[in-house]
C-alpha cells in the first residue's frame, strides 16, 4: 500500500527490514545502543560487529532521539538507531516520545544525505506500545515530515507480521480519509 504526500511517498509493506534497498535503515534501539533482540538483533546480525563498534563510539542516545552510524556490512548508506519509549514507563509522555523518535530518525537520515529510509514498528515489540496507537503517531509524523519537503522523500514502513501490516494499513486508510494531502496510490 502506497500514498503520495507532498512531493514524497510513503509505502507500507511486510518484510524483513535488513533486506530493504534504501539509503537508511532504522533500527529500534535501546538508549545504551547496546544491541538487543527483535529488529535490533536482526540489524546487528546483518551488519556484523562493526555496527556495535560504531555504537560504542557514540555511547548512547536518549529516549525519543535517534543517531546515525555507518552501516557495517549492510548495503545501505546509514543505520539510524532510534530509541522509542517503553510503553507505560515514561510518565504519560509516550506518544510525544514516539513521535519524536520518528522525527529525529528522519532528520538524522536527511543530514546523512539519505533520500530513502525504511522504518520498523518502533516500540511495538518488547517495549509494548499498542500497535494501533503507534501506527497513528508514526504515520502522522511521517506525513508532517514529507509535507515539509526535506529529504528523505521516500519512506517505507516495514512490518514484520501480518497483523501489524493490517493495523498500519487501517491507520493509513483513516489518515487518507481525514487528510486530503495524503493520497492513496502513486
Ligand atoms: N524487520 C522488521 N521488523 C522487525 C524485524 C525485522 N527483521 N524483527 C522484528 N521486527 C519488528 C517486531 O515485530 C516489532 O513489531 O520490530 C518491531 C519492534 O520490536 P522490537 O525489536 O522489540 O523493538 P522495541 O519494542 O522498540 O524494543 C526495543 O528491544 O531488542 C531490543 O535493543 C532493543 O532494547 C531495545 C528494545
């Protein structure tokens, strides 16, 4: 499923983010940038130990922020390590922090010269964010970025599971209905 937003595009697809042919891959990191399971484990496995070495040079990243590193062995320009909130552990600021993690990931990818980017469902795994709510926040934040006209202009949201993809599709259909600037197809 694909939508045109301003001069950019947003695509939802099911898959393994480590296999996406884009300039920047986002991983759902922890604030120590220490690697982990889930999508972060998959990205670190595919990138090799060079990626953890790059993370150690940076040292950490606060919740709601993102940093870009060289990609190790992955055939992309940059890996963006975005730290989403643990649901229920951020004093009611979870929505704002999830939006900020997406916004910062887009900003640091743009600063690294990336024109295309692929996101996983940040915070929707072990961090426990309800997928319906996360989908609305993620898609609205990406819409706002694309309307602003800065790179990256091509955004993919890559869902690992069929249910997550369905939820994101539903959220995109709702966004299309209430916002004429978001147009299906293209
Ligand atoms: N490609 C795309 N998505 C994936 C992949 C993959 N290869 N593997 C897992 N996912 C999906 C999960 O299905 C989930 O929807 O990524 C989403 C995010 O789940 P987590 O990886 O658990 O991320 P998060 O909830 O943000 O928790 C982050 O987990 O592994 C640790 O280091 C990480 O401590 C951090 C925490």
